[in-house]
C-alpha cells in the first residue's frame, strides 16, 4: 500500500464528518433558486443577489451549449476574453461552527450564472479602467479544473484576498477529469506560447512593473515556461513584473533551479509557497520520480533570489492540503500583505525566518 493511500485510511474517521457536511452543502448547490431554504437540520441559506464578476482570458473550446457551466469545454480553442458572473448563496447558520471545524467549511456556495464574452481590445480597456491604478494580478489554476470550477475558485481567491477590480483569471484547457493528468499536462504545454503572448499584452497595457502573477499547482509550470520565453524575447534592464507567486507548485524542483537565472531579471520578487501536508504533490513526486517545488526539503537549497514560505505548521483545512490559498486564513492573510501591500517576507507579520530565504508561516491568533 502506498504511503498516500495508507495515510488516507488513517485519516478516514476525521474525514467522515466533513464528507457529511459536504453532502449537505451540495444539496444547497443543486437547489439554488429559492430565496431561503431549510434542510432537515435547519441549516438556512439565502441568495445574495449581488454578482461576483471574474474577468477571464481562456484558451478553451466552445462547446456550443448556452448553459454557463458547459459553455467552454476542456479541449484546445482560440483565445477569448470576457467575464464570469457568479452569485453566492450564504449558509448563515453554519458561521458559528465554521472556524471550529478541523477542515474548511464554505460560508457560502458559489454558482456560475452567466458568461459574457467581449472583444479583446475592449476587454483590456475595461479591465484597466476598473483597476483604479492598482497592479493587475493574474491567476491561473492547476490540474483537474474545468471552466466552471476555475471561475468559482478564482472568485473565492479574488474575494478573500481583496483583489476585486484588479484581477484576471487565465483558464487553460484543463479537462476537469481526475484521471486525465497527462491530457492536462499536454494542454498546459500547448498553452505556454499563448500565455507568453498574453503576459506581453499585460505588460504593454499596464506598464513595466505593474502586474503580479499568481499560479497554483500544475498551472505554475505554464507560468515558468512562459516567463522563460519572455526572458528570451525581452532584454529587460529592470523588472517588468512586480510579484510572481507560485502556490503549491507542481514543478520539478531541479528544472526550476535551472530556469531560475533566466526569469529572475524579469521579476522584482518571487515567492514560493510549500507544505509538507500536500498529498497531491506527494503523489506527483511518486509519479515523476523527483521532488516537487511545492514540497519542503533539501531540493530547495540554492534557490537564491526567491522567498520560500513554508506553511507546514498551519493546520490544514482540506483533506488534500493542496488548495490552502483558498481554505486557510493565515495563507490568505499573507497573500493579502504580499499582493496588495507589496511587502517582502521580512516585512510581513505572521512569518518566522528560519533560513536565509526561508520563512515558516505561523497560525493566526484565535478569535474570541
């Protein structure tokens, strides 16, 4: 029995209550049209009519369906731009227990209501006008994320970190199927050159040094390679990107170390979030045969010019421990300081320096 499967069965008793709650929440998601709903356990919810809007650029194929959840598929397509319109169904009566549970429980359910495509030229104008002078933050997702799930996660990330008005989702054609990892890898590599073109457009519209890039899991690999292409095309005398933030990066650490000297001149600051509680990265290491960049260990030595944030001491709030940028308040707080205030690790509260470029994230004080 593999280590990851063995650990799963050890954790099964603590996971079962969360699975039950997940089923309750899923029932609300499936019945999201009523204004107020009550289940057998009297868990009430209410529809929030104010939309959350997520700007996106996508390389996915159009399915031909008018249903927002199926509008884009998981195959390759032409570049398109637009907005995801989402609404929230608040689970108000769960608020009292949310913070006391060992795992993350959503405070609301996010529904994708509509997709609005727009001409790319007009899209950039609208996006820049909404930012009010703030740096634009790009976010790209990882493996096993269809377009609907990508919009929902982007909405949660945008809202929790406070990036509304200065946020952009890049949705590459992940198939959204758990067993299609190699399919996703192939589509990610196909997306690298268009992603490079899009990053160049971002710099052109916002100016050198006025954009941030955040990426999660497998998506970090596409960002790395797109930046390598930029390094060969751009002879930058100063950084053209402010922050590059790699969250749970599913990248061969040795490959990253080879490419790091090429991308450092492009970026003012590079931050890598790592965790020893990340089950998908452990599995990826077993599949690929080499440590992943998002795992702590000796393979991170020698990464000069980057800031490594180890969140292993923060209790994980999801069974996989992989999407902590959405589920864990200390990580969200640290990202807020990094992206909205531009603070380096030495300037942010909640971090304990344990090496030259290595910090341990501390848990937030408990609320009374």
